[in-house]
């Protein structure tokens, strides 16, 4: 497993970029890094759990659906801290998807299905959540949690 990262301070911003292999171990690595950063910047245990779980779900989706478990594909995770919020993006090298096409896990016909729960959790746990379609392909989940000062 490799995790390449470079941290750089940008005019009041701090950012870490990770390039992860498409391995199941990358899920725990991303979650652990995220949780440590969240704790270091002052989020309480409850928020650290929610942020970590959101990153876990995002990286699992990138691994399962984006990379389709193909080890040659990469998962890109960015942690960015601004004065107002902690922003996390998870980008894959897959075919991409439209969030509108993901079934609502709370609909009666989907209650017993596992699909769509990760998106639901990320939306519930984070203050901001969106799915982008980068020009280079794949999907990018961007989520943020506001700092509580």
C-alpha cells in the first residue's frame, strides 16, 4: 500500500493530498488520517466519528464502484482546512455516476437493499455534500464540516 502526500500551507489554508491504491486497506488508512486531522483541529468525538465514517463510505464507494477493485486505478483524497470548515474530497478513476440515479435507501422498496446508504450517511453526517464529474473522468465527492469555534 502506498500513500503519497504533500502538505502545503496556502494563505490561511492547509491541504493534504493523498494518492491511494485501490486496496481495501486504503479505506482504513483514509479514515484514520481524516479522524486524526479532525481531532487535531478541535472537532469533538461525535463529529470525528461522523467525519471519519463519511470518508470511509466515500473511499469504499471509490474502491467498489469507481475503481471496481482494479488495483491499477487510484483513489485521490484531499483534506483541506480553511478558517471556516474542513473540506474532504474523494475522487476515483471510474466511469462516474449521477447522484440522482442512486436509489433512496429510505424508500419502502429499498429498505432491505444496501445500495445508497453511503450517500445517505455522508449527506446526514456532513454539513455540505456534492458529487462532481471532473473533466478527467470518474466522480468526485466533496463534503465539508463547519468548524465550531
